[in-house]
């Protein structure tokens, strides 16, 4: 039996290393008559999109998406523009919702929602109607019946639908200005009053995250550098759960003070943003200052 409103023999491409969610989707969607393809990481997404011509791309984001997900979001946004439905899943909505517009996603779901009801990824009520895959890109993979090369599978055109079921209004797709879309998700009205956004970061001797210092060479003149492919704009207020090297965690408020883009001048240094930590207690300052004796911090002096 197909879920209500879903097209028969839809091809679903699941991308990510969350084994529990991948298995749940594979079992339930195939049982419902859909073809499911699983890709363990985002690096090969573009090649698999061209090979499988999916109707739905389901991105399983980790708790802390790294730079490898940047190109995957771009690929997903391009696929969404030609009719592929994009669904994003992450451990919490705080992680997935700011990135949903960037990838042109129709649905942003928490991991627990998908594990409880795997067919929710095809629920039309969470977005527009289940769209067909891109037409005239590549023929569908062998084994998918009823689809001719160069044509798209999916529901009939809107004109042939019953009058009682008008097509759902299309959600806005990601524009060229991706940072403006992120800003819309992270900042509520009025725009003069930023909304605190939660983020968890653990700094160790080998993490891409690191502390940065200012003129005094102490963390109280700097903060923490968060490695991310999609940093929020400067001035964004954050709630930071900071994991120290000794295993302790501390909840702090912070504000994005600078952004480091990936470029030839930064070499292998990761892109990300520097977050100035506010009201850091003395014991945490001392612990961080001891840590930076073992790992060289980033030095940043405001222009």
C-alpha cells in the first residue's frame, strides 16, 4: 500500500551515515512500493543524483555538519529547482531548520520524528505534492518499470487533478544569495532583535574548532572559532554549549564577530566563524588558557 498522496514507484535517495534512520527508511519505504537508494556520505551526492534521477532526496544531517555538506546542499538546491523534492533530517529542528531554505527543502524533520514514522518523509502535508524527478537528465536506473528514458515519473500534471485537490502553493526556493536566506532563518522580526540560536561545539587538540584570542592573547579578548561551511552573519547572537578538553561543558551566550570564508589564501584552514563568548566565568577562562598552552589558538585582531 502506498502512503496517501505519494506517487507509485517513487525513487528516494537517502544521504547520510545515520544507520538507524537509513534502515528505517529502507524497510518502510520499500514495503510501501518505493525504490530506495542509500549513500553513506554527501561527497558523491551529485553523481548519484545524475545516476538515479530521484524523485526525493532525503539528507540525514549529523549534529555538527562539516564542510563536506556544503556542496551537498548546493546539489540539493539545484535538484529542487527542477522538481526533485528535498527533505532534511537532523538530530533536532534547531540544526535542520536554518539550512532547509538553503537546500530548497520542502520539509525539515527531527530524527525522532522519522524514526517514529518513517513514511513522514513522503507526507504531502509537510510540503508540496510529491514531485517527479528531473525530466530529460538521464534515464531511470534499470529495474524501475513504467518509465521511459528521458521522461519523469510522478503524479499527473496539475491540470488533470480533481478540482477538489488544488496543487499546494510552492515554497520559495533557495536564491543565489544563500547568506540572506540563512539570515531569514536565524533572525526573527523585528530584525533589530536577533533570536538566540543554539549550537554545541567541542574543542580538542585535533578538532577543526579552536579558540581564538585578541590583543591580550587570552580567550576573554577572543572566543571560540566554529568550523562550518555555512556560518551565520556577523552580529548573530548564539547560545553556545562549549565542551572543554577536560570533559566539562558550559552554556554561554556569544555573538558572531567575524567570518572566515574558504579561499586560496586560507589554504587548508576550515571556513567558519569566530564567536565572541560573553560572561565567561573565571574558572572557564583559566581552563581555556591552560588548553591554549597545548594548542596554538587563532589570533584575530578586529580591523
